[in-house]
């Protein structure tokens, strides 16, 4: 199965919210909500742990619903930020500080794009 890459370069198909949703596991949702409540320093409820991936058009984790990077990517009709003429931008720079693997993913995609004849 091909990985599902979010607009920002995070891998949706490895995300705990995505996995709990696809498995329809309330126990996993509960655990993710508990863990993310600590990390995000806000109350996350198990019923908020429903996500079909950044570009699915289906269910989204509440943070992803308001994500400025995602909104920009969709407005520009891009698969993800690797395809953007303005890459990298300020929005991504902030994310890359906390999730450097997202940058690595987008850079790999951009490298593949430049090698296409």
C-alpha cells in the first residue's frame, strides 16, 4: 500500500488517529485522545479521533480541519506542498522545526519530480 502523504509532508497512513479510524477501534481512539491531550495541552476526546487522511474529503481530526497548510494546498489544487512553486514557505518552516521528517518527505518528492523527463 502506498503511503498517504498529507499536504505538509506528514504521513497520514502512519498517524495514530488515521489508524484508529481505519480499524474502527474505540480503544485506540481513547489511547490517542489521552496521549494527544498531554502533547497538545488541551482536552482531546476519543470521539474527536476520526480521520480518513488530509486530502480524503472525509473525516478529519479537528486540528487538520483548521490547518493553514492544508487549506493553502487545497486552494492551490496541489497534491501536497512538494508541488508548490513557493516551497518552502513560512507555514512549513514552523512545522519542520517540530516534525523534521515532514521536510524529508517533501524533499524526497521534490527530488523525484525534478528527475521526471
